[in-house]
DNA sequence: TTATGCCTTGAACAGTCGTTCATGTTCAAA
DNA sequence: TTTGAACATGAACGACTGTTCAAGGCATAA
């Protein structure tokens, strides 16, 4: 390497991701991104190729962060079901006001984009499916640990959880009412409780 | 009226709404709208004032159509709970592929817009709240008709239903799998079933 | 028929979009 | 010290954005 780049690629993607998360793909201009990451167009285009390229990496970084958090919660709590519950609580209640948006960036992207950006749309869908599979693994673990009633079907519960995650965060974006979020969060996890014998 | 307009205002709003529904606010250009409704910029701006003005009317027309459909289902079915169920089924399963988007236009708008378009964002939130109140009235009706267990709390169930409506349609936008939609739809309405005594 | 106001038209505006590229800078290897 | 490849810079590109407006068409009232 003759002359290494002077910026941290991951840090640039992180800043770009936060901006995309806040304003969405179309409303985020390259001018604004250039200012946010403090890079001139030449450097950005040499590194990411296009606005779409930068957005794709932002999506991947966002999803990777989510998966990492879920695994970390599982490790530190021991319980798979408790990890899921904490993950939901964190995404919906705690991070609510601090994050650039109350909604999931992947869900926002699936909502905003069309076939006109087919690759990005497919990438967002793929990452959402990955998260759903992570939910599935945790639910299976919970079941074999006896945390989840044997009558439950993790293969049906995982998409159901994913659906409710998207719904909860979309609802929060609409109402901005933490109390309602907390109440519905309990309603979501109520049927997962194993009845004490 | 000296020289009345030659176009049908409601029809224009309808066409614009379909385009906004498909592509979102930012990705829909006035040029494209002008072509879709076959009007020149002067007429559009004289009638709606701005892109935002046209979008606001599109949101209102969309919401009005939803409320009308819900009332019509209630009238023709007699049962409030059955009306809700049909409404969900129609929005999520049937209209799925035919509509410009699998998602709700109001939810898409809340997901896409920011404070940069505060009035439009507020309008979308208001219309979503109106729908939730329509849900609430039907749930109360169902309860007093004995369709809904007395233990249920319509004031908690209505936001829960709204949340799941948003979640279901967002999930469908992600997976495009009608079977999964049908399955989750049953899961949503399962706890509402009154147990036969 | 003329006069009066509304409606329609399409060219044009200033601004912004994503993107390119010639130019200048930096730094390890020769 | 010279060389040369990788990187940084910012002006500039053509296309497109939302919006305006002068000019012309139209239908009613006088």
C-alpha cells in the first residue's frame, strides 16, 4: 500500500448509515452525506462506487449490528427467550428517542424502495430474513430449554415475531407513546410464556 | 362559474394517490404526476398549490376510502368482528398483488417522511389514528354484541390491532408470501375468538 | 359581437441531483 | 532525490427537481 486512505471506512459507513436511517434513501443527498462523513465526492465514489453502493454497506452494517446485539444479549442472559424480550425492549422502548428513527432501517427501506432500486430492495429483504432466522434459532433454543411451551411452533412463531417487531416500531413512529409500546410489547410476549405446571 | 375546469378533481387525486402509493412521496416527481393525471403544471398548481397539497389530498382520499370500506363491510355482514376480519383479509391477502403497494399508504408515509415535511407527517398520523378509532368502535360493538369476550379491553385491543395491521402489511412487503400472511392473520385474530361456553 | 374573467398551455426558472475528472498532494520504494 | 502509484480535492457536467408565468383558448354575461 503506497498511500493508504486517511479515513476509517467503517466509521464513514456508520455516519452514512445514521443519516440514511434518519431521512431514508431518496431524501438523503450525496452532498449531505459528503458533509456528514467529511469526504469529497472523489473519495466517496472511489470507495463505494455510487450512492447505492454506500447505502448497501450501510444496510449491511445496520443488520450486522442487530445480529451482534442479539447474540450478545443471549450470551449475557443465558436465556434465549429473555434475550429476545430484551432485544425487543431495547429496539422499541429504550433506543426509541435516541436513534435516528423509531423504525427499523431495513423495514423503512423495504417500505420506501421499489423495483427501481431492485438490488437494494433485495438486500434489505435478505437482511430481514436473516434476522428472522436468528429469531427462529433462539426460539428453538428456548423450546429445548423448556422456556417455551412444546405446543408452540418456532417456524410459525419466528415470522410472527418479525411481523410484530415491524409493527411495533412502525406504530411507535406513528404514536411516539412509550406507554403504549410497553403495553403492546407485553401483549406480544404474553402467549410465549410457558404456563407453570 | 365562468369557465369550469375540464377535469374531475377527485379522479385526479385518485390517480395521484395511486402513484404516490406505489413510489412514495420523494420518488414521485411532479413531471410523472402531470403525465399520470394528464394535466399541465399550471392547472395542477392552481388546483392544489404544491406537491405537498396534492399529496395531502391523496392521503385524505386514501383514508376516506378505507373508512368507507370498513363501514360497508360492517353494514353488509352485520357482525363487527367479522367486518374487521374481512377488512384485514382484504388489505393483506386479496388486494396484496393488485394494489400499488402491499403496504398501507399512511404507514409508508409515516415511515418515509420527517420533520422536513411536518404537516404531511402529521396528516398521515392523524388519519392512522382515525382508523384506530374506527377499530375501537367496532370492537366495542362486538363486545356489546357478545362476539368478543368481556375480559378483552377494546381500548388496548384497538392499538394492538392497528399495530398488527401495520406489521402484517410491512411483512408482506418483505416476504410477498400469501400463505405466511394467511397464517399470521389467523394468529392475530385467534385471541379475539370468544370461547364457546 | 364584444367584453370579462377563468382555464389551459408549455416554455422557462433557479436550484439540486448523482456523478465525473483533471489537477494537486502524499508517501513508500528505487 | 527521483519515481510513480494511490489518494484527495473541488469545479463542473447534464439531467432532473418543484415551481412560475406570460400568452392563448374558452365560455358566459352584456
